[in-house]
C-alpha cells in the first residue's frame, strides 16, 4: 500500500474547502517544515518539508504526533517568544507555534538548527582542548580529577596525579626557536598518550607542563613503573627543522588519599614533588612526602623575611682573605653575604641564595652587597690595610639584568672605589647560558675597568672558547678539585691542569677551599698564584677582618728563596704553627 502523503489535505467536518485550500497554499510555500495539528494532536496539514520530516516517526496524515513532540508543543504559548528544541535522529529543530484556530488547531513551525548546534558543540569542545596538542586544558583536568577522586573516595581506592615538566624547555626555545619548541610539545603529548591505559587521563596544564590522572593504580610500584615508562619515552630524540632535540622531563607524583584528599591540594603536592625533582637534576621522578611541603612552607617564610631583611639592610657582608702564594701576603678578599636572623638564626647561603634567585630578590640583594663591599674596600685601602682588591659574586639573574652596567657605574661613583680594585666572579654556566649576551656584558664590564673571574671553573660548561674570546683575567679552581689533592694517585690532576691552562691564557689562578698544608704545598708547587680557604682564614665579619689584617704575619706563608733546598715538611709545620693562633682567635 502506498505510504500516506502529508501534503494531502484531509477532509474534515470542521473545515470547509476554502479554508483548506488557503492553508495548503500557505504551508506549501514555506521552505522549512510547517504543519497543523488539531486539538487531539493529530496532524491535519503539512508542507513538503514537513512531510519529509514527519514521515520519519509517524505513519501519515491523520496520525498522532509522538508524545514528546506533542507535550512540548502544547507547552508553547501561541504567538509568543517561547521555543522548544526537539530532535529527529541526528537533526535538531527549533519549534514554535502560531495562533490557535477556533477549533483548537495550531500551526507548528520547525527551524532546522543542526548546523548551528554542531558548530556550537565544536566550539565548546575546542574551548576545552589545548590548540597545540589537542589535549584537555587545565580546567577540564581539574574537573576530571575531582570526579576521579569522588569515585576513589566512595570505593576506598587509590588515585595518583603525575605532573610532568620538560627540562630546559626555555633554553630549547631560545636556542632552536619557538617552532621547534612547539614540535617538542606536540611530540610530548603523543608520547604521554601512548604510555597510558584507556582509563588514564592526560592534559596540558600550560607552558611545558603536562599532567596525568591514574585512577586505581597498582600501588606505589604501579605508579613508579608508569613514571619510568614516561621518563624513558620522553628521552627519545625529536627531529625539527632546526636540528635534533634531546629532551628529558621531570615528574612529580602525589597519591590520593595519602598525600591529599582534595583535587587542588593533590595537584599542588605533585607540583612540589616536580620542583624537587628539577632541583635534583631532572630527568627522573619524585614522590611527594610531607617533608617537601614543610620545606616549601619554610621557603615562603624565608622569602618573606629575606625581603624585609634586604629592605632594612639587616644582612652582613663577611670577607674571606685571599693569599698570594708568591709573597705570602693578603692581596684581596671575597665578599660573602651572611644572614643571621633573630628568628631563624644563622641561615646558610646555600639555602637563602637560591630563594633570592628564584624570587629575583637577588637583584636588590646583590646591589646592596656590591655597594657595601666597595665602600668597605675603599675605607680599608684609605686606612693603609691594602692594597686590597675585593671580589664580588655575580649571580646569573644579576648578569642577565639589563641594568647591571648602570648599577656597577653607580656603585663605583657612590663609593669612589677605583674600578681596578673590584673583581666580579661569575660561574661558567651563567657566562655560557647566552654567549652572545655574555660577550656584550663582559665587554661593558671591561670598559668600566673592572676585572672578571670565572668561579667554580670546571664544574659548568667547561668550554674553552670563552677563555679565548671573553675578557677574563682570573679562573678559580673549584673546592671539589682542591679536595682531591692527596686523596688518590691522580688527586690534584685537575688542579694542576687548570693552573697550567690559566698560565697558557695569561690568566691568574685562584684555588678555593684550601684547608690543609698538603694542599697549600701542592698548589705552590704547581705555581698556582692565589689561594683562599680555612687554612688561611674563614670568612670574617668587618671588625675581625680588620684585626686579622693588622696582625697577619706573612712569614709562615713565604716560601724559601732557594727552591732547590726547600723542605716542604718544614714549611707545613711553619704554616701550621703560624695559623693555630689565627684559628683560635677567629673561630
């Protein structure tokens, strides 16, 4: 039997032929679905578009509409702004109604909004996905983490959060360009996704930081195995148009409910573990422990109190004498900042200097140390304690600061210290972080008449190019290499090599951390020019340094003029006798 056609006009005793023809003409002309239903919900008229639509769910003219359609239509006010959204298969329609007739019939207008709805859903989906990697964003990740934790809480199960940060990503961006950095981020997203189970969730939190939710992990061992897979996957080389990248990543891990019971705290603790992993060298993973959180809180307190101490100039500068081995005289000193706080007591520089660097407090702190050291050196030289040359450490943050040269000019002008009496010490790593910028800064420092020293030589990049191309006057042998002297058959080999290297470049060489007569003898034997360390003196506060200089006897440090008949054992005893009193006085 032929399927009924909605475009047929039904014979109904409530309408006459004229009314029927008028309605047919009207609905047939509409491009979108228009149909009329009676008071009982039976379809009486339909145009061509409505005929195609309605036959998908109703047998034909004179049939009832589906219940959900009829219910929605009856709720709409005629000639009003009210609308209903109804679907037919994958198509979505916006429905409104016209005025009822005396017999209770209403005309229904349907507008196909499928395209707009799909576009809106796509836009909504894209708003929650990272454009570069296609991964969920931080907001989506946090919502999903809250849901996972709710399930884990009800079922008394574990859940783990792993936060992944790429190591040296800033350096990669700077050296290979942001396009290469984007390729690395995309590859990281792909590699992370390939390492996961179907139930695991990965997102990009921002920058070079990603995060993973691992619902119901197989205990700490299962989490550890996942982290190891991730570390291994992220070490694979990445090829870009600008060359090959050898990436690595640090991973911080926090576990529900042991480390935290809510999503924000769990993610925060994973971040803390990530920071610890990066601080310990990266390319690995670390689990959060409560001690880490305590350490973070202490860092926040120290940063706050350090800021106050800098503003109020409550820190001190101590000075460690530097001994010229050829004359046995003190020719200079290194300025070292010390913090003795009323609440915290003595705070080690190894603890507060990194805090100052990460918070950029190192810039006002370093400027204060510079001016204080220059002022004190000027006073001591004017008082006849010299000639003394002061060495001041320059952090990588200070070195990259655009106002460095102006700060140096201001310090010299303010204190009236001759520039040749100031030496700046910078590490190899800071010097080579941006060789082009370093070259310009070094040239500016040299123009001011200030000398430069490379601190901790041999522990950083150890690139000899800067010794040739940069205006460096001194290299300092790191304490670790001095400690090797006399310890093994090859002990002191690096100290000897560095001294020879310095001589070949016509640079002075200073050995740091000298603590024994044996080290002194060795360094003198290889013609190292200068030493500093506890064997000569520890860093001293201002008054103690002045007393030290006024009472210092160079004779125990002065080698015999006849080196052929020189007895090193006798010299060691002289040094030891000469220094005993100093250690007791300044301990």
